[in-house]
C-alpha cells in the first residue's frame, strides 16, 4: 500500500461511514466463520441453533416472544420449533398464567448441543487469539464493551 493510499484509508476510517464500511465485512466474516465451527452431525440449520441458544439465554418463552427475539414472524417460528420438537430438543409446556398458550422449553439434549457448540467456537477463537501479540489482544479486550454497545443500540 502506498503512502497516499494509507493516508486515504486512515482519513476514510475517521468518518462513521468509512469505519462502518471497513468494520462490517470483517465482523461478518468472523461471525460466518464462527457459525461454521459446529458439529455437522447435529444436522441443525443456523435458525434452529439460534433458537436453542436464545432458550439457553432467556429460559422458556412463548412462541411470539421467541419470534420477536429472533426477528421472524410467529408462523416461521412455529415451523422452527416444530422441527426442534420432532428431534426432542425442545418441548411445549402449558403457560402457567395463560392456559390457552404454551411456552417453549429447552430439553437437556438441546442444551447440550448449544453448550458443545459454544465450547467448540470458544476453542477455535482462543487458538486464533493466541496467535496475536499481547497488545493486539488488549485492543480486542477494549473493543468488547464498545461492540456490545453497538449491538444493543
């Protein structure tokens, strides 16, 4: 990269639009790579794995709340939950306060899949992070709260 190109890029990174343009592909590639680090034997698609993870994080939920958290329509969530239920990974249980509705409950087998995938992804990422020097890892440590703030905006 020439000095002129480097100066242009540094100037470009000083604007929010420029930073977004440079950060987005890197974040997307990392997220995609982490999604690929999973046990193919589970035969679950990314939507199903995501629903299982939401249930680990939030506990039992009605279909509507699960759909809202995953940003899909309730009929789509019903199909996802049906597939997980057929595999014995989730179960529907009557809602204690509203007998007309049910809550999706994560079964132990579903929880084990999520935890195993998290361990696998953490191991993959730990190996990559160990390849960085201490200063680079420190920069990433400082980025965590910032990325969380962006994520929850």
